């Protein structure tokens, strides 16, 4: 913190520290259950060590979590054998031991069955907050009743520079993306209704100030947009920070780190100082790779306390052995039994695969990992629709690579060797607990779906040097490919859609030659598009979703469908199932980064590739000669 004397330095000055986690996704220990190995990528146990040091060495300290804590790792999955219910849930046990002061909800909490959410939230010892998700009056929502509150006022005794004690009242509220009602419709549709985050935030700030809060902290399970776009409804941390009466913001949801040089400087965003519209803000990444810290210097004025100075930082919990903070015994012991149980479950044999299954080249060619999941979903839906009257309709499957590097790093890829497959491999290929969803749609909307799925790529130009196919930290899980249709992707054209789903180039078309069984599809031709409930509920803002009709089937997790398919087929892929390819571009050589493990599979992908070696961050760089495609 700056030691410059603030104006009014003769007045009482006190220090207040905020420590924050966000998007932990049940990463309790530094262990990758899908790879069955210890890692050095961060964990809540490592965060606990940093938090405890901050409590001991610093001023009065408050600890908050910003949501997406209950789901994401096998140890917390009630289907995977590790998670208990309520106080026996290892996430709950770890968070209670760590001693949070308040916990905000994230959208992924609602990936779990309602009864599991109920038991977990009831067992948390800290106040659980959410100001913009409300019980519906139209349907029985008692399972979610009284599980969270819109805000809390915490009273803490602090000492000023002269040793005098003061009581400070800290108001805290939380908001999450209202889209959760659609994303998790399978579990909450009709039971919960969502309110715009900014509307809820304004009301909470006013109410907390009315209740006498000296400081107001916003837990915003919402991201920071570099441009501070005011009309965004999912990522509103910037305009929220600009609200009069908000003193500090904890952001999240988009799995990025702030402050960080990865953000551009603008009138609203200062990635050096760690402010949004001058308000201190922190965003501590994902999977407990970081823990955020905001130090506030408060000065007592005639009208009360105000923030005179601040310092924002993020503690990096990653590192090779010996460089990361140790894992706190208080968390390790709390989850030790669940950890052992999860290992036993994840090591169970499911079946075998006849060939390697990888996602290293998912962004440049139809890959085995995506194809296998597509085939599994199609096989399941064919059985599910038998006798429904819909079984004769054209059936296609939409797939995105869920583990394809990006912000999660060079080890975040599927890499399965031929042979025996355990439950951990299924979790590796399908890290999220999504359910199968079917949308009845038409050719016109399928085309728009494909165009949005290709928005992640950069436009390429003949003769350009050093052009990248896509940015390394691109959100590859939004790169939707459709299996069952053949089509080409022309990257000489600009993207028709922005990554947020907005139509940015109405005349542009990247996707062409779209055929079903060798025949060009027609605008009114009907299809059954198999996807997952996140995408079918609007996740990723695909423009065609709202036009489609959801076909009801019995709930089935994609992970379970994939396990059954591998057990039955040994992962032998149907190479005749049509899908996409990049269109040739003479004179263009494009670069892309992937995991270093890709090198051993180059000969299997039959692409004109040249390995350029390892680059910063541990990624492997390749050059693709697009003229030879």
C-alpha cells in the first residue's frame, strides 16, 4: 500500500483487508483427478495458506468467495463417489474450515441437483449471498427457499493510527448472470427468476447505505470487459464498479486475472492500479490459481468513513514444487477422506479405446475427442427417440472442445493413449456435468449456429506474416462444430458474429457448402440438433437457440452417455460421419499454439504442419500451410 499521507491525515485512519477467491470450481487440492496426478497449478488449500498469512500479518481481514465453488472437480461431484451431502460435502467442509466471512453464488452452483445445492448451502457457516435470483411465484420453489440472502452487514472492530478502536460496518452483496435461468433450465426453470444485475446492485447499494454501511463491497460473479460496454448483461463488473456507493469489487465468471497487463488501459479500466472507474477491483482467475487481495485505507470524515487509498494485488498460487505456497493442513485434513474415495472411484475401469483420443488439434481439424463425444450423443438420442415419431428426422450433433488449452494452460488438453479407459478419462474428456439436450430447428438457424461457432477464429490475409489462426486465450469451448453435416470454413472472410453473439458483419459468411448426406441443406429443412443443456439454454449466446424448440427426453449426463458408448464400442470412430474442414487459402501459412504433447501425434492428423518448437508459457507452436489443405 502507498505510504503517502492522504488528505486529512490528522483524522482517524484505519486499514481493512479483503481476500477473495472466485471460480474455484471445487479445486480443493492441487490434484488433477482426470490425469490422476499431483499438480502445481493452485488449489483452495494453497489459497488458505496465503489467506491465513494475510490474517496474521495484516490489518482486519475479511475473506469472501465470489461463486462457482460447488462444481468442477471429481471430488465434489455426487456422481463420482467423492462428494457427500451437506456437511459431508468436501467443498463445504473445506470452506467452513477456512472461515469465509461471506460467500456469493455463481451460475455453476446450479449445475447440481436442487437437493444437493440445498444441502450444501444450508451447511455453509458463512452467509450465502445473491441479490438478483429470486423464488418464482408460479411454481413450487421450496427446495431453494431460504438458502441465500441479498446482502449482509458485517461489523468489525479496527484500530486507527493512534491505537483507538472503531467499529466499521461493511456491507456486502452479490449478483450473478441472469442467464443462469436458461443455462440451468433443467433444474431451475420455473422455480427461480433472475433480475438484471445492475438493477439489483443499485437497490442493494442504496439499502446497505440506508442500514449504515461504512463500506460497500460488491461480489460480482461477472466479468470485466475491456471496453466497458454498457449494454452487456452477463459481464457488468465495470459499470457496477462505477455505481455511486460501491467501494470495492470482486469480479469473476470469465476466468481471467485482474489486475493484469492482459487488460488494455481505458477510461474505465486501469490494469496497473487495479481499478474500474477508480474503484479498487480484483478478479482471481479460475481453479484457485490465484487469490485476490484488496487493501483499503479508510479515513473518518464528518459524514463517516471513506476510502482514501488502496492497493490491489493477486497472489499467484501456481509454480513448480517448492515455489507455490504449501497446502494448508486445515483444508487437506478436511477433505482427505473424500480425496481417497474419489481416487478409488476415478480409477475404475470403464472399457478401452482402440486408438489415441486427443484434443491437441481440435481447432484446426475434426479431432478424435470431439468425434467420439458426438457419436456417443447421437447413439444415445437415437435410442431415446425410438417410437417418438421424431426418429426419422435428420439428426446432427454440436460439439465444442472443452479441454483445449487457452487460459487453463498447456496441460489443459485431452490425451488418452490406446487401451484401458478408467472413469478419470471420461471426466477428462467431459470436465463439466452437462446434460444432453435436443433442439428441433431448421437449416436457416443451423447456418447461424455454425457462423457463431467460427467467430473464435481470426481473419487471415494472403501474404501476411505471423498470422495466428486464433488467439491463444480464445474461448475454445465456444468453437462449436456440427457432426452429421459436411461444410467448409473460409477464414479469408471476417467473422459474422462477435464472441458475445452480436451480429458485427451482417454481410459476412465464413461457412459454406453445408450438406446433409451430400445434398445442400435448405433454409426450412428441419433438423434435430443434439447439444448440451448449457448451450441449449443460451450459453455462449448462440443466435439460433431462441428459434429452436427443445425436445423433451429423460435427463442424461453427457459424461454417462460417453462412458456407455466407449464400453460398447471401444471408441472405434465412425469416420463416415460428416463434419467440417478449413478451406484452402493459397499463400497463407497460419500459426497456432497447442499443448507440447501434440508433437507425438503430428503424423496422425494428416495436415501440412511444421513444428516450430516450444514458446512462452510452455505451449508448442505449429505452422499450418493452408495452401496445401
